[in-house]
C-alpha cells in the first residue's frame, strides 16, 4: 500500500485552509491516505528566524490579495477575517487530543475550524467562539476548554512542533510524500505529478 | 491590443531562469508581448528588510532541491552552479544598455546569460566569463565592460530597481499583467488562467 501523505497545516494559515480543501480528494484519487498534523508556524518562525509575509509591509498587501485570488483559483470560498492573524494554539491542542483517540476525527475537526475561520469569519482565538465550534462539532465545550488549558496537551503540541522543525518543516502547508518535501499550496501541480507518475 | 506583460527577473535567480523559458511562448499564445525588466533582488531585499531563502539555513536545503525539481517540472535544463549565488549587476547593466537601444535584443541577452549560468554553469560575476558571453552574443567585450563600469548604466539599473520597489515588486520573477501582480515561477497556472479568461 502506498505511503500516507504527511500534511502539516496551521489553523491560522489561509494557504493551509485552501490546501485542506483539496488534499483529501487528490490523495484518494491516487489510493493514498492523509496524515494531518497541526503545527504552529509562528513557533517555527521563532525557532528559525523566519518571519510571516504579513510582517513585511511590502509583502503584506500582495499576500492579502494573493490569499483570496489563490482561493478563487482553487474554487474554495475564502474571506480573510477582520481579526487576522490570531493565535490558534487552542484549536491545535484540541486537534491533538482528538488525534490521539482517532486521527480521522481530528482531521474533521481541522476542516470544521478552518472553514469556520476562513469561510465564515469565526475568531479561533476567542474562547466562547471556540467553545461554540466545539459544541457544533459534538464536543462538550467545557471538556474542550479543559483540554486546551491542560499542560499535557500544551506539551503534546510543542513536541509535535519541535519534531516538525527537526524534520525540516519551516512553513505551512507543508507536505511530505515518500520522503519528498513540498512547501506551499502552490506546489499542488508538482504533488499531482508525483502522485500520478512518481518521482521526477 | 492587449497590454504587454511586465516580467521582472534577476540574473542570479533560478526561478527567474525557469520562468524566462516559458513566459514568451505563453504570452505569444495569448497575443501578448513581454516587457523584460532586469532587477537586483538583493537590493530589493536590502530596501525592504527581506532575506533570500538561501540565507535561512532551514530553507536553504529545501530551496536548492526545489530549484532543480521545479526546473524538471517545467522541462527546463538546470544545474545550480558551484558558485551560487553570485553578484550579477554587470549582466544587468549590459541588459539596460541594450534595452534602451532595442528591448528585444536585451531579452535575447537575458536568455543568453541565464542559460549560460543555469544550464552550463557560467559564472556571471567573473569578468572574463562575462566578456566571453558578450563576444558569443556578438558584442565587443571591451565595450560591454565599458558599459558595466559606466556610472550612467549603474545609475540606470539603480533607477529601475527603485521604480520596481515603488511599484510593489519584492522578489523575482515578478509579473504584472493588466495591473495584476503575480510573484513567483509557481504562479504560472494563475497567469495562464488570467491570460485565457481574464480576471478571476
């Protein structure tokens, strides 16, 4: 059976959201499964001295325009929320709590939150908004909050992030397929070719 | 007649080289011409506080791999030279000297130098190598050298760079089509859609 695709994403990344809308269908067409991995790119940036494109004034306007154009190009509804970007570690901790029980549930939670944020403008950094999303998803909001304040799940997310940096991940979305790294939503055409015809 | 495509490129940029190999044919298929503009992305980085991906250790290895993979994906021969990156302002000054007499000649010079560098390993920062390329191109090598040491052509290149930064250009390759900015060789699919069907 062909190896699963590692899909590193960040809950605050518009390009991660766009990729999250096509990766499952693309993988399935090629008999692959997807292993979703929530990371915090901000922590990666800190560890590596990188910066978000949004922190460079000359890149910021282009990036905001490109997020929406790239979404239209992919046929994905996207509206950058008024408050953007926001810290999303709480959604990521719930992701790993769900993941360690059942990875498929965690990937559904990821899509639920990414769509809420980037298609409906939900603020994932707002405690009551995130509790509402947890309830919509069928979780007990109080239990979700207990998870994201629990040092054990904070540590789990930090360990995942550290492992990602060690594995060479420096942004999101980031894909690893058959040990081959692909960075960015815009590597989709190369990923498609790789899945169709193998290494090139 | 549809507007010409502004194509900003850097003689030291592998992604610029890859794009330089497809932009003319793509433009021609859609009845467009291409206005080539040599810039120095290093100067842009300095002005804007940006850094080359090669200066970030964690990105460097990925970038070197991605240059060659992206070239194979585009069907373009590429081998990163042993000495890389190198300063390329001399080639760029000759470009603008040729450009101000006849832009088409300048774009041929650009392709001549980009191919020499990225397909054959020529060192564009080496004076005698660049003189040799000038001779191959049918220029008088001594005259070419007089151009690239001439304060007037230094100033011309600096003015172009400053204008590019003012126009929002922060990397290479960078395309402006009907006032729409596209950054990167990997925006090719979006550029193709724009040329085929207009704004999206």
